[in-house]
């Protein structure tokens, strides 16, 4: 029988996950393990057991807590922009963020007025082309995505978008997909 004691850090609650079927009095204190739980650590049988504090069964024991190292994960952030006036600020935020987190994966998703700086020939208030800034950040791995729904509403095609940006069917769907399917954190100015 393999049992892993996991302490949920946010609440400091011990939680026993059973990786083998249990019978008897211990069965009601276990929850089914996820399918992958058995593949993460098989060394839990070698840990010492200790009396369970406050357990209903005075003879109950628990295994020593095993702390597995967190996998090396690079931060992932999606920056949302929907107003043309925010373009310089978003580009500055992304640039500054990459100074602090150079290995981060960054996606900038624009819709409505937020696609304006991603269009070919777009210039900032000082008359500098946005394409230069987009290209520089794209060279650092930043991905720019423009909303096709916005382009269609303006009678534009993907050809209107600067080469450093790509077109996605819908910005809202893309932001939600990045958050829920790929684990991106969300930033909105």
C-alpha cells in the first residue's frame, strides 16, 4: 500500500492520498489518487510513520511528509490590450517584465483599439513606427496576437497586420484559452 501525505500549503491541512485500494478503518480518511499520482513518487514506503495527531483511532499512524521539488517552470503571462492609448504603456510593461523575468513566455493579445499598434504602418505619438518595437520584443520571444473579429469589423484582413503579429479568430477566446488551457497569468492595464 502506498500512501502519500501532502500538506496543502495555503491551508496547512494534511491530506492523505491513497495510491492503492484500502480496506478497513483507513479507507474513510483517504481520497482517490489522481491517475498520475503513482508515477510521481514511489519512495513513500521508506518514510517513517508517526502517530496521527488528533485521529479518531488512537493507534493510527501517518507517514512522514515528503516535499517534492517544484518543477522548473518559467512564468507565462498574457497581456490584454483593448485601447489604442494603452499601447506604449503595455509595451513598456512587457519590456520591464522581461528585465525581471527574462525566461518568461509573454503573449500580448489585442482587440478593439488594442490592435491599432499591431497594424502595418502604425506610429506612436512621437511618430516612431510601432513595428520596430514589436520586432524587438518578438526577438525576445514575445508573441503578439490581433483579434480577427476586430479586423473583420473594420473590413481589414490579416494582411493589414504587422509581420511581428499573428491573427487569432477571437481575442477573448484566445485570452481565456491561454489562461485555462496553458496556465498563463493575466494582466490588464
